[in-house]
């Protein structure tokens, strides 16, 4: 259920943008941008976190098929460690909007901060549950990132990445202590940094 949101811009080329993966200890932060086609409405859009995995997967395919334009982009673990997670999230969103093959005239971004860019834009708090284009972007970003973490789970068994998707659950924190860190762990994040510092003592 969408909360009321009134956008002053009423044109066709309105993009929604969102990111997924600010909180995890591992993996890239992934962003998406979507320009929906008003002639091809999509039912059931909502904040990706409120949807079941099955529903997200179905909407993922429908969004890609029906959207006027969409793009998924990212900032790497190395970039996160270099410029911090907030700036990396903004960078990923910038790349997602820039990567749209149809460039938007106006962009609505989930949250309360905007990337530094040329686009006329507005930040929308809780936008992923208030603006359909942002909801669509959140779904694309989450499905892509979740799929990647499932693949990483095969490469790095024992961390439970397929289940918690890199977030700092007790199982994940215990695994980091037990197994050490991998190349996809964010060394600037406190639990991972603590392990790096522990290793450097020996």
C-alpha cells in the first residue's frame, strides 16, 4: 500500500532510483534505476523488503519486460572501503541513472540524500514504499544482489551467504571469526576490520 506522495513533476521520463546492500559485511552495494511505462502498468510493486522472494522474482522479470528503461549498477567492495558506504551507495545510484538507455528528465531517489549529478532530482524518504518507480528499482537491485550472494555462497562455503545475504547475523559474525575473511568482505566495516587487526598482530 503506497503512502501519499505528490511529485511536482508530471512528465513521462520520470526515473526511480534505489540501492540495496548498505548494511552487509560482504559484497558490492547494488543500485538500480527504472523508468516505468505508463502504458504498461505493473501490479504489486512495493518495497522489495516487504515482498516474498517468489514475488520479487516474478516482478523482476516483469519490470525488465515492461519498463521504458532500466539499469542495474554497483560500487565494489574496494570502492566501499575507499570512500565509505554512503558515498559508494550514492556512486552506485549515479551509475544506475547514468546507465539508462533513455535518459530521465526527473529522478526520484529513495532516502534523504542525492548523488552529485546533473539530473533534476528529489529525495523521497521511504520512497520504495511510496513511489512505484523507486519500488521497481529496489526490486531489481535486491534480486540481482541476492542472486550474487547465493553464487558467492558456493565459492565461500561456511559463511551462510545464501541465507543472510552478507548481513551481520550471529552466524555470519561467528563464521568470520572461525574461518577468517574473504576477498568479498568489507574491511572498513568494524567486525571485519577487527579480524584484519587481529591477523596483523601475529
